[in-house]
């Protein structure tokens, strides 16, 4: 008897034309190359803000130098001991891709870093694995909620690029004051003479015995890959003077301006430390 495999298992011609061929492998899901730094980085290919070329042979340089950022050096210069953070218990707010975390760890710090952007958090874990970070822990969540719930104290709160993303920046300063005596901050601030962004609406609020103005703006679309801002729809900027007033009102009586750049391309920004002593 003649036996035809083809005839027994082939679908009828009309079905064959309608049904799409089932994919044999999902190339977004599986990696086919041998493990390397590049296979890790490529999980978020085209979505990194940082320049990672120094850690990955063959990777084109590009992006921001967040892994060799002078801001961490400025922080250790003013708040470290002998140019180091050895053994310091540091809380980092909004690590993004762990560039500053990496530098803080190299300087001897024990870092807890809190990140609310899920993709950014996963990038931090990739960096942790890639660079073998041993003394840094990444927590997934909102740092405001963390600071409200936790009673932990830190030797230093490192807050770069986050104050101007808050809907209530005074609340963040109040919470920082409840958890540390020393804070490092880089942030944009509101200066009408140099402001370049979306229209901001002033709103006056009274807190801690002082009067502050929030310059509020809506983010609009936050769903694109390059959005690395806050997790609320509105961000409020403070003036330079209001920032200092707020830190002083919550007990930071030593305030040191490190850098003031009113002409920055994205709007005025400043670096400073605030200490209680
Ligand atoms: C502009 S980036 C700054 C990144 C980095 N620290 C730097 O200075 O280059 C702001 C980061 O803070 C995170 N972030 C903003 N608001 C947050 C919140 N309430 N809780 C946790 N992370 C937050 C964002 O997801 C983002 O990764």
C-alpha cells in the first residue's frame, strides 16, 4: 500500500492559504549570541541615556557621561572624608541607569537607590550585573512613599535630577530633612530670565512658617522612551531663593552653593549641599 506522509498531515489547500505560518522563534524574546556585555545592553538597545561604551567593547560611544559625572566628585569633595565615602550609608533618589550609583560605590559608599520608572529600574539591575556592584541595592518604587513610610536614617541623601520633577518639592525637602543631616542636590530651578520650557503657572503655598511659589507645568505625554521625569502629571519648579529658604526652614543651617548655571540649555540649574550641624 502506498503511504504518503504529505497527504496525511498537510492541511486542506483552503486552510493553508488562510492560516499564517507560526513563528519558530520569537527573536525579541530569545538571545542567540553567546553571553556578553553587549547582549545585556541590547535588552534596551536604543533606549539608554548613558554612554556605556567604556564597559562594552565595540559599543559606539554616545549618550551622556553619567558614569563619569563630575557631580559625584563634587559631592565627595564636600561631604566625604579624604575624598571617599567609605562605609557611608547613602540613599540615592532616582538612579535612572545607575551611573552615579556606580561612582558612589567606587568611592566606598553603601548605596540604597530608589527608582520608580520600571524600565530604568531594570536598567539599574543590568548595570549592577554588568559592573559587579556589590554594595548597592536598588528598590523599585516611589521614593516619596518610601520616605513617608520608613524611619531609616542615612549618612547622606544624594538627590541629583529629582527635585524639579516633584509635584510638591517642599514635601521632598521636608522628607529629606527627616532622614538625614546631609544632602547633595543637583536640580533645575525657576528663573524667569532664563526659562526655556513649557508655560508655568505660579501657585503660592505656605509651609514651615514661610511662603513659597510653585511654578507648575504639566508634563503632557510621558509615555515615550526618552521620558526620564517624575511619576506625577505635574512638575513644580522652585526659585533658587525658595530652595535655600526651604532647606534652612527644615533645619539645614549650612548651605553651600557649588555651581550655578542660569544659562543651561534646559533652564537654570544649580548644584549645592545642605547640612545640619
Ligand atoms: C532626570 S532623572 C535623573 C537621573 C540621575 N539621578 C541623574 O542625575 O542623572 C530622574 C530620575 O528620577 C526618577 N524619579 C522621579 N521621580 C521619582 C519618584 N517619585 N520615585 C522614584 N524615582 C523617581 C525617574 O524615574 C528618573 O530615573
